């Protein structure tokens, strides 16, 4: 599964979890999950390269409660689990 497909899959997962996804240019240095009032929004920085966008999504999903209990495609699961391991260090 290539990185573009992983990114698309993670965006779909975020939407299934009720997270609003906004893709916009943030000069390559932004992106991530935040809470705005009563909802969560995942900003995907379209100015960043695809690897950075995928990592932003993976980091956001890694912190989401219950993500461990969801079925995820194996390459996406690996990416999210790597973000969790990096956060533990």
C-alpha cells in the first residue's frame, strides 16, 4: 500500500470517528489535530510533502481513544503504532 493510499485511508478513518478533516495550505509547517469548541478538527497541510501529511494524520489517530480496538489496514496500523512508540520515548 503506497503512502498516498495510506493517507486517504487515514483521512477516511478520521471522518468515521467524527473528526472533521480540513485540507488546506499551511506553508508546510502546520497540520494536526485540535479541538475547536465542541468538535475535533484534523488539519492536513497540503503545502507539506505527502510523507509529512501522512505522519500528521498518523500522530492524530495514534492519540485517539479506542483506535487500538478498530480494524485498520496493516500498513496503516504499523504507521500509527510507530507514532505511539515514538511518543513513548
